[in-house]
C-alpha cells in the first residue's frame, strides 16, 4: 500500500486534536425554504445575505456552535450577514440535492472534498477558490492541496484534517489476556494478532471473566461511520477501496474479498458480531456501555463525546493489517466551498468569510478545535500544546503517521455509500458469498462514476 510521505504526516501531526469549544452563528436547524440565491443587490450599500449549510463535523452540531465565529467576523464585516443551517449525514445529501434542483442552493457549504470537489465541482456548481490558495495556502500539505482541486482549479479551502482509527476497551483486553497481541507503543497490530485478540476477548466473555456481550460489532444498518468498516476491510490484507488510478471501486479484489471472508468467519465463530440495525453511533454507544470491547469508529471528537460515559480506558488503535503497517482514512480535510449562484458580490463575500475562518489564526484555532481535528496550516504549530488534556490527544497525533491516500474523490461517491452497508448486511448477517456480494457492489458503484 502506498504511504503519504513522512513530511506530509508530520505536517498534519503538527497541530493536534480537539476541544469542543462552541463557535458559530446562525439560525435554522432545517434548511430554509427560501435561502439566499442570485440577484441579491450586495454592491449598492445594502448588506450581503449569505447562507451557510454546515455538516455536523465534530463540535459543529448546531447553529449556536458557529455564533462566536460569525460574531467575530461581523465585527470587521458588518455588511455581510450569514445564516447558518446545520445539516447531517443522514439526510443532508438529499436536502442539498433538493435545494440545488430547485435553484436555491446555499452560498457556502462546510464539508469535505468528496462532496465539494467530487460531486458538486464535477457538476459545474462551484466557484473558483484558487485566489484563496494563492493568498494563504503555502503551508498546507501537498496531499490536501491535491484533493482540493479539480483539473487545476481549487474548489475547496480547508480548515482541518485528522485520521480515523479504532479503539479497544483496555481493561477488558487486559483481563482477557489480549494485550499481548498488540503493540501499545505504536498502537498497531497485525491481522493475525487481531484475530487472536478478538478470540481471547470472546473466550473471556463466555467464561464470565469480563462483562462484555460481544467482542466487536460490524455495524451495517446505515452509512453513518462507514469509513470505519471500509478501513477495517481494506487494511486487513493491505488493499484499497478504489483502484490505483481512482477509476473504479475495488471491493471485489482478491485481498478485499479475503478480508470480507475473514470477517464473515469471525462473525460465525463469535469473535465478532454483526448488526443490520446499527450505524456507527449505535456501535459507539454500545462501546461506551461496555456491550462490546472495540469500536471501529474512533477519533478524538468521538472520544470527547463519549468520555464521560465510559467507565474504562478507551485505547485508540490503528486498524489491523497483515504487514503491521496500517493506512488510515483522513477525517476530512474539512473546509468550505462556494456555490456559484451567479452573484459576484455574494461569491466575494463568501470568500472573505472563508478566508477569515481558515486563515485568521485566532478564529481558525477555535474553529479547528471545534472540529476536533488538526489544523491544515503547518505554520500554526501545535495549537493544543497548552491544553490541560494534551496528553490524552497524543495517541491521535500518532495516528497521523499512518495516513493513507485520500480516495474519496472517485466519481459516484455518494451513490456508492448507499450500496456499501447493504453489501455488508448480506455478507455478515445472511451468509451471502463475499465474492458475489462484492462483485454486485462494485457493479452498482461503478455504474455511477460517470
């Protein structure tokens, strides 16, 4: 598997992970029936009205989280009004599609490249943000630079980035004698040792040594947190989710099918379980409740959200791989795109807001902390160095050493996500043949690449 070069990993590691500070400003919790569109007379002395639709990334879960950022921006820009509408990953895509189709797309979107670049820029819907990169992007890692553009034009300006990982219940693993199968210093383990560890947890649970119902849950009830199950499958035998050139999906490769077959056998022997009604949030709650001993959907944001509920030590781990060299998915990069609604004044006002949030170090630091991830600006250094719980963030800084390539720009990304979890359901809960199910998934996913 190709690795990001070390310089990129270190650049990302320079700014560590989270403090769920409230930052933001806006109003509605549902998309407005009449958001700002083209035709606003922003240049004649009247205020420019901008609508920002923001996915629930880290601590940006509601409009109130944006209020301090918008208020700080308005101190210097009182003639730009911003209405924030939170959207989520359950129905956000549908709401955006409806808004775009009706000619009422928001002015600004807060999300990652897979939607901003991979979907909307490909459809010719986004404004060129190359001037923001020219002004402030010199210290942003090359890998992030590459995925923020399409055919040489930049459509995403990033704020933060991090690595998704998994976690174990340390005390349960210790009581089960399973710690011997992982490298605690590097937080890595091999596929063979992962299997042995989960079998040890299963046996300890069956013997009543630990109070765990199931070692781990493969959640396949919805697309929420699907990066965890993707990374689990891809890492087990060092493969990728898409082909090297990004031209097609790759879940039916020999190594990915081998991984799916292994997970199916682990479900069958009870060292894992599968749940067709669980998405990641359900699995995370089960982990916090000590129903299961691992979670496949972990980062510092999730740690912060569930820390008060856990009566054990959640120990962050990279995903197991056959060679012990994991590649983790980026949590992001998350940032901003501007829909080209035909109003130059609105586009320029939107750029001014984005530049303030992403490049002003005071505002940007608080925004990055709210996402729970790393700043993309390596020049900012470790923005968490003085935080009281900096030591707790150290494992998540380590995970940036294992960042793999960002493949989420392959065409049909949104559509393929809707096919991934039904494939897992078929394999893990109904006993479907992994090769047949994976072939069917790839055929459906590739049909949407365009």
